[in-house]
């Protein structure tokens, strides 16, 4: 197993770090012997999507149920696209109860 090499950007002034954070940059910073990790704010990626949205769209693209992740087999007859939910969750969530 290879160790990944993390590139740490050494900074002399804390203002550099603050400006990078405001501009949305992420990464590892070194300041006075300390390592600072700057990541996405509140789980958001560079496009502003949060982790739930990323999971939803990734599952939709792969043809998986957005609720449980099982493979969806049935297609919508009107659109020709796969349903977003598996049969079990379609019965629970999508179909009207009489």
C-alpha cells in the first residue's frame, strides 16, 4: 500500500490563509510548525452541492434507488428512463395510498 504524499503549502503570514479561505481554496497549509487543513464548508463541494445532493445525483446516474442504493430495473413507460426508486420504495413513497 502506497502512502499518499500530501503537499503542504508553507505560509509566512496568516493573512495569506485568510485570503485563500475567502476565495474558496482548499488544501493543507503549514504555519509556524503547525499543519492546518482547509476543506469545504459544511460538506459542500466546489460547485456548492452538499453531500446529500451528490449522493442523490450519483445514484441517479448509476441507475440505483436514491433511498437504499439497490439497482432499479423498471423504466418509466412515458419517459423511457429508469425510475428513481426501487419497487419497494416506490410502493412506500411514490404511489398514492387508497
